[in-house]
């Protein structure tokens, strides 16, 4: 028997190397290379088992090169998951033959989301493979989720990839869920489940099965201590779609965010609310993310943000206090820390407020993490409101990106932001002056205040 080859893979970025290196040349991280073994055999047991399953379920077709004009441009019929939030993040539904990776921290609700989703698909034959929980535990969880009784979901508690493929051959499912990929192992690889080699071989075999049979596969993955998907990045390269389920366990809200999607937009966002009987879709997050009793409280500003194609209003909270120790603190929850430092420098240099000896804390209400640059104006307004201990009048919201010279830069989809603010009853909105040229502002009843610099925005808010 030929000797197995040894290769090294960076656990941070997935860079491969023939020899071990202390520093990864791709991502620059130290001591991230892990040893993996590559079998010289023409095919692993998992691949052979997958190929046998495929041959018995579909006809073998030989591929041939096609001209670009001969390829159909029609979108494939997607599978409706009966979940608007999940459909939005997936790009309109689950694509047949795709492989989706769902990641998240322990206890965040990955298994609950997967189970309640498949229980809503009574017209699909589904195989749910659990390597972490027993069948009794899954039954108890399903009893907490309201659903109609049906015989379309079969539960398999198994960790051997070869046996899983045998059961797939018998059941002939239309959807396969693996919970989780880190617990699955193949006999062809001599390493423990969850290692880089095992995860790579198992995911590759499942990918070949999904592409050849047209049966979609959903993989549930763990999150490392650093907050990245365990696997390592190799797992993200293999799959078609990577969605991450995130949120603070102390909050009731959960965010479903797309990191990679070959069949849709990666900027889409799904919001859920955790209850005892499962996850509830949040169709209008603005009403839940806004606190209605903040009148007279300083350090609170409302921003009209957009994630993907979805506008919602977010409450930005700030606290500015005298530094108790020599070095002032800068802390941001749900907002980029480096962006906060830049905005504080702009506020001090361009507007003239001295914050060098002040502690500054920023929090996005509801446990949400927002990456929209239009949040800049609300962060500056909240910081200044807390610094002078003066509340912003109710009925005001804003949207605008702040540049290094103190100018308020235009933002995209301004009409959607204004419409969302008007729908929730806001009377005044600060927007970049340049955006006034791109739409008909007379059709809105909300009073718009176009500004060109940060000073003008603060003058409108505080006089």
C-alpha cells in the first residue's frame, strides 16, 4: 500500500503547504498550521459509498463542454423553506443540489432553527442526522415547537459517514441535515472526529453527493473561541453558502447573517425572537429595536440603517464620563471599535469638543451588530448628547456617513430610509445634502434637514 502524504493547512485562512511553517504567508498568523494526511487511494470509502448511492438513484450522464449561449439563463426552482427570514438570507430559498453551512455559538439556537424549519416542510422527505443528541432529546425539542404532525421527517443518530450514506440510499430523502459536521467521521481517515482532515473529507464527500444527486444538504457547524467557524476556513471554501446565527444569549433577538452565498446576496439579514416554543420571525424589527420611553434621556440617537435591502431604525446609546484612570476607555458593542475611534477624532478635531480625557461607551440597543456606514451621524450625535447631558428631542432620526474632514457623505437607498422613519411616526430626519438631488422629497410628509457638515447636523439637534 502506498504511503499517505502529509500536508499542512492553516486553521485561520485555509492556506496549504507541503511543510510546516511558523507564520502563515497568506494571513500572517503564527502557529496556525495543522498537519493533515492525504490518502493515496483513488477514492475513500465515503466517496465510493456516495457514488454507489448516486448510481442507484439517478442515471449517469457524461458532461461535455457547452457554448455559453447554449446554457440556460433561467433560475432554478428554489425550495421554499416556509420561513421568510431564512428565504431572504438564502437568496430566495434553498437551491437544489446546494450545500449550506449554518454556524453559531453553542446554545444560540442552530438546532432549534433547523428542526423547526424542516417541520414546516410536510411535502418534503427529510433525513435529520444527529451526532450530538439522542432521538429522545430531539423528540422533546420538537414537542416544544408548534407544528402539524406528519411522517416526512426521519431522525438518524449516527456519526459514521459510511453508515449515513447507506441510510440515505434506503430513505431516498429530498433534504439532508447534518448536526453537526464536527461529529461526523469516516473510516478512511485515521484521526479523531472534528479534526481538519476528518471535516475536510466528510464535507467533500457530502459535496459530491449533493452536486451529483441534486439533493440539498444543510451542515451545522461549531464556532471556535475566536468567533470563527471551526473546520477551519477549508470548510467555508467547500460549501456553497455560509450563514451564521449570532446574538447575545442574554437578549431575546437572534440574527441570521449570510457570510458567503453563491446563489444570492451576502448582505441580507434575518431577525428572530427566541421564545420557549422556538424562534419567531421578526417582520418589523424597527418597532422592537426602539425603546419608546427614552424621552428626556441623554446619549440616545435614532438612526435609519439598512442591511441588505431591509431598512430598520436602530437606537444608538452612548455614555461619556470622566476617565477614572489615566488612560481613557473606548468601548463599542455592536459597532466597529476602529470606526468609533475615527469618529471621536473627527468630533474633537473638526467640531472642537475635547474628549481626550473622557471614557466613551457605545451600544447598539437590542444586541444587534450593524455595519451600515450611515450609523456615523447617530453615533456622533449620541456621544455629544451624553457629553453635554442634553437629550435629543423625540421625533428626530438621522442617516449619514461622516468623512475625515467632518463632511456628511451621501448614503444609499435614502428613500427607503425616509419611508421607514415616516412609517414609524418620526417628524424630522437629518440626511446628507447631496442625497436631496437624487429623489423627489415632496412626496414625503416627514420634514427633511439636509446637512453638509457635522456642525450643521449638531446645530439642528441642539440649537
